[in-house]
């Protein structure tokens, strides 16, 4: 996964979620059509063990339903309309992880799979996701990430060759050293944490990449390019691509 690029790749955050219902096939297809290098998504498990793509532990914000994802069977989730972030779309299903991965594989894109197991630590989530990725022969197209750093360790226990990014949104000391010590491949910080240039310098010294989120303002996209970060995760991949294009041509 590592490269010697001097410009960032662009990932559609939950798909092209600035334009379409987040974490739905509509949003992932839109990111593909806009030319994004990849997409970022979130995976949880339904009551009956299906890997489903959704950010919140609850379905309330993004659908017309109520309650936790883990308390719904897959068929119950499929009956809900996940269009609430963009109601101009009359209907949007919750997708399975397999459905999204097949789209990504065909498009030749990269997918950043965030394992959402910080509040509910879904048993066996890492194993199920890695087995699916292996079955689809997509190991070279996948980045794994989580705010639950124990989950990051479990991913590497199952697949030592996996590319793993440690997500964080609060500043703490010696982040690059911490990620390196625990076998991570990349820092996945909220973009405002990169105001300290020492983090970027140290990460490079340790051979770590930096994929930052969620960068929607064009001046910050420009800053990510100037800092030569590895990846920009954004709701508006077309805006980021228009800026990154200038650096790709240099």
C-alpha cells in the first residue's frame, strides 16, 4: 500500500456523503463517478451477524427507524430508509460490506474500512471482515482503521500484512511513536490535529503515513497537499481532486 507519491489520494468520506445519503451504494457510486481514488466507510454487525455499512451505533440519525444496529436483523435493517442525510433521494438501502467491496473491486479503488467497535465491541468483527476481504481477493485494496486501538492490534494478529491506521481525534503525547510501537502503518488524525508540524515530521521519520479526516474546506485541502500527506478523507471528493490535480502534475 505504501508509495512514494508526493500528493495525497482522495477518499470519499462515507462515499460522496456531501451529495448523497452517507454510507449507501448511492454515495459510493457517486464517489466512483467523481473519480475518487477510494472511499471510507464504517462497518458494524447486525443482530444475525451480517456485516453492514453504517456509522452510528443507532439507526435514528440516518434512517426512519429507531434503536441500535446490533438489535436489528439484516432483513429488518433492509426495510428501513437510510436517506435522512439527503432526503432528496426517495430511498436508500443500508448496504452489506460485501456489496460495497464488490463495487470497489470492480472500480479498482481503495477502501478504508473503519471498524466501529468502540461502543459495542462486536465479537469476531475483525476476523469476519478480514475473511471477506480475503475471499474477494482484495487485500491490496484495503486499509483498516479503528478508534478502538485494541481492534487495530487484533487486525494485525489475524493478518500481519494488513495496512492499519490508528484513528484519533484528541491530542495526546508522542502519537507517531505510539502508533509505531503498536505496529500501525498510518496515523488517521482529525485534520485539526496536524497544526503541529512535529507530528508530521516524526511520522515520516518512523515510516508512517498520514490519512486525515474530514477535510471539507478547500484551504485545508490545499494545506494537506502542501504537507504531502498520504490521504485526504472528504465529503466532497470532487473539490479535493481539483486541488490535488495541481500537485499531481508537478
